[in-house]
C-alpha cells in the first residue's frame, strides 16, 4: 500500500512541476508585454499609412499649382497677352501662385517630418515585436522540452502504479483512493513507533493493542485521521 502511496505522490509532484514550470509564467508575462507593443505597432502602422496618404496629397497639390504657374508663365513669356490689364492680372495671379506654392511646400515639409518620425517609431516597435516573437519561440521550445520529459516521467510512474494497484484488492484500492482525496493526497501512512505518520498523532494504548492483535493482512485505520495504517519494521507495537 505504501508503494502505491509513494507512486501517487510521485505523480502529484510531476503534475505540480508541469503546472509550475517557470516558462509558463515567463510566457504569460511576455504575452502581456507583447500585446502592448502589438497595439502600439497597429497604431503606428495606421499613423504611417495616414501620413503617407497625406504626403501624396500634399505632393499632388504642390504639383498642380506649379503646373498652373508654369502655364501662366508660358503665356506671359510668349507675348500672347497684350492687354495691359490682362498682363497685370496674369502677373498678379503668378505672384499669388508663388505664395500658394510656398504655403503648400511648408505643409508638405511638415507632413514629411511627421512621417519620418512616425516611420522611426514604427521601425523601433517592429524590432521590439520581432524580439518578443523570438523570445516567445525560445520559451515555448524550452517549455515543450520540459513538458515532454515530465510527461514521460508521468507515464512511467503511471505504469508502475497500475502494476502495483493490480496486485492489491480492488476494494482496498477504491477505499484508499477515497481516503486520499479526502486527506490532501495521503490515503495511507506508515505506523512509525506509536505514531501515525499521516496525522502525526500518537495512537492510544487501546488502539495499539487492537493493531497488535490484528492479523498481518488486516486493513488498519488510524482513529484520528482515518487513513490506512501500514505496519513497518519501525512500528513499535
């Protein structure tokens, strides 16, 4: 019975190790940090895309005004306009177009500067996101290797437990399992000296006399905790 208890404790330890692998916590923390960077990267991508469209529009606006000025300048230089009033109006429009081009170029430069800053932020976030992805892959690989090893241990202990349980009466195994679930994973305990090692309580003289008089194959129970008591070489009865 103690062999079965020992194997169950081994299985519990493996399950605990599997659940509490440091890689699990590291991956959870990494996921939280990565989600923040991912959200920031989405925002940066959107900003860069918006600024790229804005820059294209600014470039187009400047080019349109330049072309209009070039056409007016060509008319002025060609001598086709002879009316003094028309010449004055054309020269005035060319001057207005120059001022408009200057304003549009200032706006264009401002957009370019914003885009440069946004692209630098985007690049930095992509580097961080790639680093997170690499770290995640590394942690997952380490975790998977550890889980595989622990699963192999669990399978080996499970096979041993099945063999030990098969050699015991089925009703005794069932009783032991119920006691184990009720008593924090310990369903059977050795009797060392006069003490139950499950609850650490010393048995009364009457209980010790009852155990002493019991047949070797009797199923004994601790009156304090209810666990199955197993007599060993260290039992003092």
